[in-house]
C-alpha cells in the first residue's frame, strides 16, 4: 500500500489504501459539509470562535475525503478491522506529513482518531461507546444527546453535523445485522457487536430528527456475585433462584423498561447445567449464555415488499421441534406467550422468559392478555389454569428512585382459588424512603412463607434449609 509520492507501507499485506491523488491541503478545501465528522459541543463552539479551530475542521474534511477516495474496496474482505484501522492510521499520518501548515501532536492524533471513527466506526458515538460507565445513549436528533451513568441521565457533549449524518451512522449500525431503516421502514431494532441493544426511528416518523437509543451491556457479562455486590438482591434470594433453575422450575421475569430483566435472565441462565440443550429466541440477540450447547434464533422483520417476516411465535413453534431441554424467550410481547406456556407444560421444564409488568400479580394479567391476542375464543379460566400449570416463580425487577435496579419481589404461583390465580410472596423489598440525593433507601426481607416448591427442590437434590425462609430482615441495601 502506498502513495504516488513513493511512500509505501506494509508492502507484504493486502493493500487497503490506493494512491491518493492530492496531499491534504491546508489552504481552501471545498468539501461537502456532510463528510464532516461530529464533534463535541465545546469543540464546535471553539471552531466557530477561532480560526485555529476552523483550520482543524478543514483539515479533517479534506483528510476524510482523501482516505475515502483511496480505500481499495477489493481487499477490504481480506483484512480484519484492527489491521484495516492500522493501515488507515498510517495512511492518514502520511497525508498529514504533506500538509503545509504546522499542527500540534495532540491535534494530529485527535484528527486521525476522529476521521478513523467516522470512516469505520460510529462517528461521534465512539467516545461514548468507549466509556464503560455509560449504560444508555439516547440521541434525540443531531444536536441533542443524553446518556445514563450510574442510573442518572445527563446531557452529553457530542453533536452530529446534521440529520443526514446521524442517519448515515444509524444505517451503518442496522446494516451490520441485516436490518434496514429508511423512509419506507422508519423503525428498526438491531444490536452492536458487543451485544448492546439498538433502537432507531427516522423521519417521517421522527419529527425533530432521527432518534437513536443504545442500551449498553458491559464487555464482561455481569455475574451473580456482581448483583449481590450491587445490592440488587441478597445472597439468600440468589441461592433460592439458583436452586429453582437447577430444579428446572419455570420462571418469568417481570419488570419495566430498563429495570434489568435481560441482565437478570443472563445471570440466572448461568446456573443451567452444561449438558443441557438450550434454545434462545430474541428480537435482537443480546443474551450471552455460557453453556456449550446453545441454539440461538433471532426474529426477522418483513422486507420492503412485506414478505419474509419471521416472528417470535414462529421461532417458538420451531424451537419445540429442535429437541431443546429448555426454551428461553428474550421477551414475550404477544401471541407467542401461548406457545411459551405450552412449551413449559409439555416437557420443557426450566424454561424462562420476560414480560413487561409493574408487579408479579400484574404479570399474570399480562400473560392472560397476550394469550388472548392469538384471536382464539379461549375462556379466561382455561387461560389461567394454563398459566398456573406452566409458571411456578415470578421475579419482579424495578428501577427505583435514584436509578437503582433491584429485585423487589420473588413470588410463587401456588394454584387456583375458584377462578383466581393464587400467589404468595417469598422475598420482598421494603422501601423506607429516599436520601438527600433522592436515592431510594430500603431493605430486602423474607416474608416467612415457606415455598410450595421447596419439596421439588429437595427431590432434585438442591434442597434449601427451611430456616432461610423465616420472616426476617435481610442485609440492608
């Protein structure tokens, strides 16, 4: 790979950058503003107020154009991302050597990094994605971005050039997983390589510019001990849930958006034996199970002609033909709830799913409603008996004041009393108030009710001492 001036780099490697026609010019570059990479609000303000910053923007525009024009598409498939970034960095450095104005080392490094992020990464979002303390990124149009850190929302100091620039980044994200987003398909769910969940909405549905929400998952999967350390639940509660998983008890995790349902599902799945075959079904694959025998399936939206859609219900039905020991559905939102209940009732004990609900009792109502979405005229008492037969444990996860995520209730479904589902709470979280920073204060406690499933735990070889369930306040959180 080299430039026409005779500069050469990595001659033994596939050439990713062709000869550049012109070196970077620092005089009067006239490049379309759409190729300008996004900068922080402070940086853009500085550029507008000083010629030095304006010079930096001109250099970045021209450097980005030169690199794009010089990329040899024929060899991109032969190089991994790290190698490609390395070669582009060397090529950019060579171009900057020909620049006829002085720039500082910091400017040079920043210029090259931002151009590479724009060319191969997520542009302005790269700085946020590299921050492990950020758990959510919310882009409300090209000039307004918010982040969640430590459970609290704050404004981020990055902007995009315009809505076209933001849409280009969104299309890059969804295109990597075979999804599309444009005027004819303005809604999209996708995922990043690290498992982060992405939702995008573009005009004409989004009225004030494209919207992008990224729910991040750490590079290192959260472990059970991490939840205990973060006081999301106590060790006693974790021991009980681990025993339920090992005894193949069916579990539903209930909670609102951002309450930690998927994280909890990931953690609980770690207690599944490694000799079991597990089928996972998700809208956007984000579960990271550690077992060796896993079959992962992901739904597919219809194409532009409205054909080719594969729904969660289709995949649940298909999973039952794949001889799974357990079925894990990332989230039940509709008619697939009936198929999930049938799977739990027909030899797939130990299956799990999540639903959106505000309480464990509400989760039962949600399941009833979703079963009814199938369009079948099924009497409510039959639906409830199906639920009681299929589901034994419901876990409630909540995001509390101050951004704390906690398991607020573990309830057991014990049967029917006439036409009413009978439930009992095993562990609950008692909120006592908030501190001066409006952060929730409280503690977990056991209710004193001995679980009906305790006998099954004992038979399965994972029995727990009855003293664990004596009414008492557990460790304060």
